[in-house]
C-alpha cells in the first residue's frame, strides 16, 4: 500500500463498505487535503452515506483503511478511536437534535460529556457557537420551534462545539429552501476559511456542490465504485463519463427511456 501524502488530512485506501456479503461500494482510494471542502457525490442509493459512516466510525468497513493524519482509524483500539473521533464534528441529514433539550443544551452536550469545563465556560462557549451560526437569541428555544434552516444551523453549532479538525456533513441542504441552503453553504465555507477546518460533504445538491466544494469523488451505483475524481466544476465541464455528465448537467443518459412510468428508466 502506498504511503499517505504527508499533508493529507484523511486518507482512504482500498475501502469497501456494505452489509454482510452485500457490497455497496468497493475499492475506494482517495486523499483529502487539509482545509479543503471535499464532496462525496453520486445519485441516490449509490452508497454515499454508507461510505460516510465508515469515515466517521459508525460502521466498520468490509476492507481497506481510513487514516486520519498518520493514524489508521479502524486498526486502533476502541479508546484510541474514541479519542480520534473527538476531532470530528458531524452534521447528520436530519440535524439529530435532542427534542427534549433546548438549542443551547444541545450545543452544550458534547462539552459536558467530553470535557472538564465548568458551567460558566460551557455557557460562554455555547453562546459563541450559536453566535457563529447566527442563532444568538435562540439558545432557550426548543428544536421543534426552529425552522428547518435554523435546526441545521443549530446542529452545525453543536458539531463545532469541540473545535473539530474535520467536519462531516450528510446531505446538509436536504429539505431546505434555496435561501436557507445558500445560507448554510455560506456558513460551511466561512468555517473552513476562518478556522482552516477540513470539510467532507455527502451531497447530490448541485448548487451546493458547485458553490463551495473544491475536490471530490463520484460514486456509481452500477459499478459500485468511484468513477471520477475532481472538483464538481471540473467534473461538470470536463468529465466525459456519461453517468457523471448526466448527473452534473441534470440531463438524461443516452439510453434513458421516455416513459415516465417505466420503473427501469434511469434518471440522474
């Protein structure tokens, strides 16, 4: 196995993911540079979120390695994996806020669980994170009373609580109107630019991909592996693979059938 580039923040080699004997994606190899916004792209059902779970420690891969810096994450013992994971911030598609806790309590949760800070320091940090995402006055509000965009921003504040080196997003713009999605994209880019945070983003939303991502891979459901690598803009403008071209330009594949009711017709 070739060594990881010395400046790689995350290095994946020969990664295969799935469930039992069912392989979802196989033989994935890529590196993510520090401070980049890296996209894991592909159509619905290709396995993007399953790959993400292997990267953040929620699902052991079937094969291959995931290195965080120079450390092999899945070869480490459980205590060490927990320590490495504290350098991750994760924003799940649903936001995953605890409905029984206020917005501030949600953001404070990782600080209370994983640090020895006193309540005064935690309160100060929580207010700083909420301010960062534009929710200065929402600390006492329960998640159910927040709009969809506000819930995503509250979840981002919680993901930033421990000042992670790598932020992972699973379909961050899902369910948001265009204005809220743009605001979240701007926040992601501001976090990267302001703190040098490395961002890994699973998405099939073209405006987000083209607007903020500077590198990525494209996963294919049919071949169950990556079929292209590069920035979304490069893949849109230069990749001649028909599946990638259809996805990035929102056009039909040449062999698509014209019947909307045909269950075998492929759509990007």
